[in-house]
C-alpha cells in the first residue's frame, strides 16, 4: 500500500515537473510554433510560456519558442516577474533573432506587435497579433495573448 502511494506521488511529481518544463521556453528542437515580438523579450516569451503549458495540459505535441525581430540582450524583468506570479516556469534562454531554420521548421509564425523579417513574412506561415496592448502592463498583455493562444490551441486540437 505504501509503495503504491509513493509511486503515485512520484508519478504526480514527474507530471508536474514535465508541465512546468513545457511552460518554460527552452528550445528542444521540436518547436513548431514561433512567437516573435520586437525584442524577443516579453510578449513572445509570455505567448510561448502559456502556449507550451496549455498545449501540454491538452495533450498536444506542439511546442513553441520565442524570437525577436530585433532582439535585445536580456529577457524582460516585468514579463518574467508576471510569469512567476502566474505560476509558470520562466525561460532562461536569451532573446534571439528568428532564423531561416526557425521559419523552415515552423508550422505557424506569429508576429506580436512587430514586423517580421522578410524571410518569415513571406513564408506563408505568418500571422499578426496586432491587438496586444503595448503600454498597459503585463496583465493586459497576458490576457490578450492568452486569448489568442487558446484560440490557436482550439484550432490545433481540431486537426
């Protein structure tokens, strides 16, 4: 009886760890959805964290990563703080530009309040989310991004 409880507790712990890792934006090579914002440091990071967490919870294999049209050196402190407060795992990878390899591998590319480089914009895989607030703080950005992410996941589940 005790062994079963320990095994069940271990299984639950491993599942929680897997979900937390899925919420973090660590490139694993399996990312097929690419979120891009101007600096690759806030909006795309929020979208990636929520997409990966919610996709894992729904049992979908799809994963996402974040990129910048013009990446800055570090991730946004306020975005990381907001993700932590929301109970999501925070990424550690620094912002990086969207590459030709990202575009080739991607099934979907989402520009969040920015213009994509030509190789991404002309890929036939790109869409824009231009309604994400720019200067209303983390909560407003998160709420707008989360609505988009949930709609995307609904579409992916139907395929």
